[in-house]
C-alpha cells in the first residue's frame, strides 16, 4: 500500500465509481480534521485507515465479535447497516425467535419478504458471525445491481469481521491496490431472474426462487439433468441392477444399493474419480430421487465460482428458506459410504434435510405464538 494517502484513496474511490466526489470529499474532511485519526491529507495509510475511510463513505458493514449487550439489537445493527450501505433495499421487523426446543432463529423482512437466518449462540452473548458470513448476500442489492458484499474476516479470534459492498471490479482494485485481503473475489452474481409467482413455501416457489438466483448455464444444466431423469434411471436399472432389486426409492432399496457401490469402490477418492461414470452417475440420481420422496426437497445446482464442495455438482436442497437450507450432495454420500463402509449410511442421507424442515416449522410456530 505504498504511497497511499487519504487523498489518493478518495480520488481512487471516485474513479472506481464507489462513491460520489462530494461524499469522498466530506469523508476526507472529517478524517483529516484537526484532532482526527490522521494528521493531514498527506498521511500514509494502514489497512485500518482504509477501512475507516470506507466506513465514513458508507461502504462497509461491521460485524462485531465481542460481547453483545443485546443479541437482537446486534443483528438489527448489521441488517440495517447493510441495507443503508447498499441503499437499494428496505428491511424491518428484526426479531430473534426461540422455538420449543430452545433453538434460535433470526427473522426479518427484506422489501416485505420474510427471511430467516438460523443462528447459534454458543457463548450466549456473542453474535453468530459464521451465519452472518453465510447469509450476508441476503442483504445485497438486487435488480441487476452488480454489487456484492466481500468479507474481510478478523485476522485474530475476537476481531470484528468487515463486509465491503463493491462490484467485482471494485473489489479487485481494493485487493490489488490497497492490500485489502477480501474473500470471494471470484464469486459470480447471477443476473436476476423472474421472481417466484407460485404460492410461497410450495415446491414450485422454491424452484422458481432457485432459478432467479442461478446463472443461465446453471439453469441449463439443471434443466437437462432433471429432464432426463426417468430415461437415465431406466437405463441404469437395466444395466447395473440385479434381478429382484427393489427399485422403489425406499430406504430398503438404498440398503440394497450399498453392496453394489462397495464392491466397485474401495474408498472416497475412487467414487469421486468415477463421478461421471455411468454406474456412479446412476447411483447419484437414484439416491437423490430417493431423498426427494422422503423429505420436502428438490434438485439444485450452482456455478458461482465458490471454492466449496457444493459448487458445480448436483445436490438435493431442503424446501426451506435460505437461513435453514441444508444441501446434500449424493456423490459425497456415496463416497462417504465407500470410505466408512457402514451399513445404512445411504438410508440416513435425508436426515439433515428433515432436520432443516423441522427446524423451520418450529421457528414459524414460535413466531406465531
């Protein structure tokens, strides 16, 4: 960050289109005033100074890692700060809900839409910063606005997390020119699709909501995957399943599938490497379709450039709001079976999906009472 000053930072933010010239000038005047954090406009900056300037310009959200006097107020501050940061959404009715099992969830409205975050407070008085990090994109501007929140996690335990609202190009410039180690620089924000028209909470609603967040290639992949399901499973059954196999998508049929997987694959890596092979692909389809029949859920797919195990791979998603969402990757369940070699593992695959559905049901009931 050599030769960086408040003045050069202000000029660059204006050039990048992150802040109007007037707002940058006001921030510059505030931070270089007598008695301010810097002696004058020529002072060289550290990372904290850059964040102070971005904060003064209304471009960042702080998620505090220390004790919270009131957890609900702490979340409200984050949510309202994010909405003000983008200036493109309205939020309200922030409420921390505790269900009959003592599980807590955060509910709020975004542009009138009900949103949920499932939160865990292990210490009792600290915000669930992991959930904030996973769900902050609920507060990003919509309507084709390319800006996203990029995380700058605290470097040490107990340090605040920071989120910078920027376009991909702006985030890259902040990273390269001002040494901000922002996460998610390769994220892809899907072009906005049509909002759901089905009744909220129905399978069609969840599928339409998925499509609104997917990139066009992801939509095309998922359409092809699901449209060919019946034909692909029929061919797989004819080629690989023995006579008398209970092809009814039941837990018993998954128990019968396990020895067929185990006799072909000795470990996790073997299954992953064979992911595109006909037998494994058919097993992925069958396991996924079995889960669909057991728990309210649907097929999902994403290609958002994320470095996680759920990107660019077919998965089964629980029919729950994003805050409660659980996703099971059938290929990974087959790989886990080959690694652990425990009977009944496939039949248990839907348990996390059911837990998510049940948790959402309890939270809704608690809020209504």
